[in-house]
């Protein structure tokens, strides 16, 4: 009597688990931990994007309530995540952020290393603006108006410079 024919991956009529498939879950966490990058969920419902944390200039609220992330490459990324959630990810990746208040009363987070100039807003900005902060890398302008005074902005910058 001839020996039974053995097919690759099949024993006793049962398919054996493939080893290659077992390795896939091990590769996914390695991608998720790319140093210096954060994962962001776009508003369009597409797949997640990865942003270099050190290149983020500002995180704030945009039109329609979406979170807007400005980068030093003059590229804006919109996210379905809250500005606070994105800021938390950036801080965990080592970015020093300064939390301030935008003119609509929402939180805006500025990268401390990207601040070039802080000045009184004067008549240049909408009502409620007390300080204007010039940043490197903004796409649609060079400055951000905030409700804090110049002294308050400077205090926030000093606080951001302190080790956590």
C-alpha cells in the first residue's frame, strides 16, 4: 500500500495554520511606533496619515469644527480628531506646544520652536485679539491672533520651555 500523499500545509485532512500570517500582527505595532511621527485620522474618512511631529507648526480648529494641523512644509492636514487629542500625541512625540485661545474661544496649540515674534495685535486683527504671534511655516499667512496678551503669551512660552 502506498504512503498517503501529503500536501504542503495539510495534515490529517486539516489545514495547518500558516506561520507567515502569525507574523503580521507583530509587524503592525512596529509601524505604529515610528519615532517622531504621529498617526492622524483625516476628516475625509480615508486611511490614517503619518505626520512628523517636529514639523507641526500649529494645531487648531478650522471651518466646520475640524481640526487643522499646519506644518512647516506649508501643508495643512485636516483631522476628525479633536485639537486636544492631536496636541496630546504631539507632546508624547516630544513636541513643545503652547496652548492659547483663538478668537472664537477655542484652543489653539503653537509649536514653541516655530515662534518668531510676539506683538500687540493693534487694529490689524478682529475684535478680541490681544496678541499676534508670527510663526514660521503657516500656509495662509504669517501670524496667529490670540485672546491672550503679549505678557501672557510670553509666560506660556517660558512655561513650555520648562522640562515636563
